[in-house]
C-alpha cells in the first residue's frame, strides 16, 4: 500500500472511530493524527483535492448512505449515528452531498 493510501486509510479509521461524536471535526482529527491544522489541510488537499472539513463530511455521508440502504434506522437515527444532533441539518448536508434528501434512498 502506498504511503498516501495509508494516510487516507488512517484518516478514515479515525473519523469512523469518532463517527457518533457531534463535536468531532478538524481540530480533533489533527490531534488524533499529531498534525497541525495547516499540515493536515495541505496533505488532504494534495491527496483528495478537498478541504479537511469536506473529507470528514464525505466519510460521514458515505456511512449515512450505507446505513440508509442497509439498516432499519430512521433518518433521524442515521443522522445521530454519523454525528448530527439536528436531523434537519443532517438532511441539508446529505442533500448537498448526494443531490437528493435521505428519504429518497430509503428502500
């Protein structure tokens, strides 16, 4: 596995471990990876073309999609499971990420 792939995998593992924490964000990811905010931002921007916030959000939204498609959780429960305490904010972010609201993906 390449060094960049290992780094991205480490980012995914840390975000997944903290998925339900509403306050988990860039600062906490930096602390977990022992990097400064600017180091983390530069690395993620270079590897993904996205900001740290968008990378975290993308990981959370991918998990939300998985839960919507493969669990019996309702939309609010899915939002809580990925760290969104406010279901309307979760729905808004989800729609920005996928172009459709979470209700569209309920089987």
